């Protein structure tokens, strides 16, 4: 009788084991050093991914009974959220559509899984690429785009939406909403003071995210009060740190001098108390700032640094390289004073970025890469920006946060992106070395994961003539 019971028990155990289904995942990343982007803590974890999202995170080695379509052994490697470049441009007209499309692979090869397109003249193509990438039909980062910029009459950039009054602003915002753009980008080359503030105000009333340059006919506090979401570049923050901002603003309105002539006055009237109040207002109103230090340095030293041997220059089509000439010629033809002033401003901006970070103002890492921005190459320039932030005195952790973490929060995508957590989209980068020890390790990319898809940077770039571009 006892033997019979044992046989029956064994039968049920065997039958039960056969009917229990093992957990199945699209991808399992084992033994990786996962970096908590909020705290900087590192812990060995196994990540389980299904349908493009992280389904489970457990201590490394604690699970064996599962099935995985693909596995990555991340032993001695470091895992971060995929990088975000929070300021790029797809532009240059129809003749550069192919060149811009080629940038998409460069972003992925550099571990950049999302980009914020801050305005251009290729909106139709960008929206098409955005859809194809989301469907897995095209290799590239998730694109968050502003579509065309908003500016005044005779704008600097082709494709801009022209606004002069309330009705123009309303129509422009209607068109952007119809395009389903992700934010509103405002430029200051021709826009009037009133039209600018009206654009920011109306966009806020509609619940739209805004970012942009700021005409110097506007005071920074007015811009903050109107509801600006992010300030691109540091010129406009510097203006708000001047004890003479009102006087300088009025002089510019009166056309007593221009934008560049005001820089020297702003630098010499920089006031610590005024700056401290400005930083606090930016923080209180959750206004993000995009320093773009790397491109600032590159452009400031065009007269001294030769870029002919840049590895990435080999990857740029000749038609794109031709767009670099305007800035290069202006730099080489500028006066000695202008060259000196530009370098002084570059140093001031480096310190200003550090001061903003120290005051807990949210920063966004953005390269400003794209046509016309000389030697600021798509992909690698985001890493150069992170290096520039660290060189300013910002910690490696805070510098890394300015990429995916802050980028996701600014665009209100943090529910799905920006950190490694259960339920979030599995856009990840696996590095061969710890970026917290040396920010240059952000370029030592082993694998890039975009949803369920695994990319090997070497495979993406194996047909490119650029042996020194991708550091392993």
C-alpha cells in the first residue's frame, strides 16, 4: 500500500512538472553591474526583458528556471539607461535628407537610444523616420521632435513658422499640434519681444512643452513667468545673472548695440547675488537649461584647432561638410578682439554650467549636432558634451543624469524612460567599463539594447572607414 501511494505521488509530481510552463523572455541580461542613475549605487543584477520592457530585475545568479530567446552575459560590464542627446538637428534641405538619415545609425552605435530634435527643415522625413524606427523598420533612436521652429519674419532657418501677433501664434501652435510634435521650439533671430512671450504663454495654456533661444529684448524673469520649459544655450541665463539686465535689455531694444556687443557688458556685470536669485527661480519653476558646452568650445577655437584629422570627419558626406564653411570663415575672418572675447565667453559658460548644477538647476546634455554646426558630429558629440560637463567640475553621476534621466523628465516620458526599473522600456547601454570612474568610459560600448533588439556597435559600423571612431 505504501509503495502504491509513493507511485501515485511520483506520477502526480512528474505530471505537474511537465505541465508547469517556464517563464519565457525575449532577452535576459545576466550578471551586469546595474548603475542606479539616481544614486550612483551599483549592484549585480539579472535583467529580464519581454515585449520591449523590463519585466524582472533580480540579484545576479538567482534564477535559472526560465527560457530566453536571447541572452547577454554582462559579467564585468556596466548597464545604464540608453543615452539621450537632448539637442540635435535634422536639417539642410532635400539634398541632405540622405546624410541626416545616415546619422541615425551613428546615434545607435554611440549608445544613444533617444534624441530631441530641436527644429529643422526636414519635418516630413523626420516624422517618417520616427514611425519607421518605432515599428523596427529602421535602425535609429527614438526621435522626439519639435518640427519646424517658431520665429519672426525673414527667419535665419529655413522652414520656420513665422509669427508676428496672437493670431499667428495660435495658427502656428495649431499646425504643430496637428503634426503631433513633442514640444515647441522657439528661435530668436527675428521674433519680436511680444510675439515671443505670446508664444510661450499660449503654448503653456495648451499644456505644450516649450524650449528655445530668447530674444535679448526679453528679460529672463519674464520668460520664466511666461512658462518657458527649457532654455537652449547659456547666453540667456548669463543675461539673467547680470545686475544690469534691465538697462542692457532696454539698450538692445533701443538698438544702441547688438547681441554680441552685449556679451562683454553681461560678463562684467555678472553678480553673484543676482545669479543666485536667478538659479533659484529656474529651479522653483522647473526650467531646464541646455548648456551645449562642447559645441561652444569647438566654435570658439575654430581659429586655432585643425579638425582635418578628426576620425568622424571621414563619416560626414561632402555636402554636409560644405555647410561647415560659414562658421569657419567667420571665425578665421574675425578680429583679434572677437576671437579673444569668444574664448573668454567659453570659459564663462564652463563656470556657469557648474554653478547651475551646484544650485540644483536641471541640466540637459545636448550636442547641437547637425548641418551648419562645424565639427559637431552626430553621436560622439553627446559623449564630448558629457566630458565637457565633467571638466567643468560637475560629478560624473550628475553629468550622466543630464542625458537620459533628465531628458525623460523634461519631456514627461519618465514613466517609461530614464532609469532602469521594472515596467520601463528596455532602452539600455552595456559598457565595458565604469563611467562613474571615468566619464570617457561612456564611449566604451559593448552592446546597445533598443526594446528587444540588440545592437553591436562594431557590426553597425563595420563598413565605415573609421577605425578610431568607436572606442571599445
